[in-house]
C-alpha cells in the first residue's frame, strides 16, 4: 500500500491498515528507521490501570477458600492428581 506524506509531514494510515493491527484513536506505534531507507512499524502494547484487575477472579469460586485448601490444591496439581484440562465442577 502506498501512502502520501502531507505538507506538514504526516502520514495517514488507512482503515484497512489500522483494523488488522487493532489500532484506534490514541493508540501508539513505534517506528524504527533502518538502513537503506527502510522502516519498521510496531504496535505498542496497550496498558491498563491496576484497578482494572481488581475482582477479576471473583466469579471463579463459589466461596472464599482457606489457605490450607489452596495449598492442598497446589500440591494435588503438582503431584499430577488434577487434570488441568478437566472441567471444574
């Protein structure tokens, strides 16, 4: 795809470039300038505030588990007594 540089030095990426990259307004890209008039464009990974993670596992358990229950589950998984692909009941 060929793009044109505007008078003020901007290059506009068309929607057919932006969509496959998952880019939208406010997203960032890194541009690396390489030898022989080549460049490389990389999408900057999106970050989110730590607060967005609060409660992310709250729907996974029907009740809070004790530390002893958690330790037992870890030991059982490590010992191979729990199949990680088996659906939880």
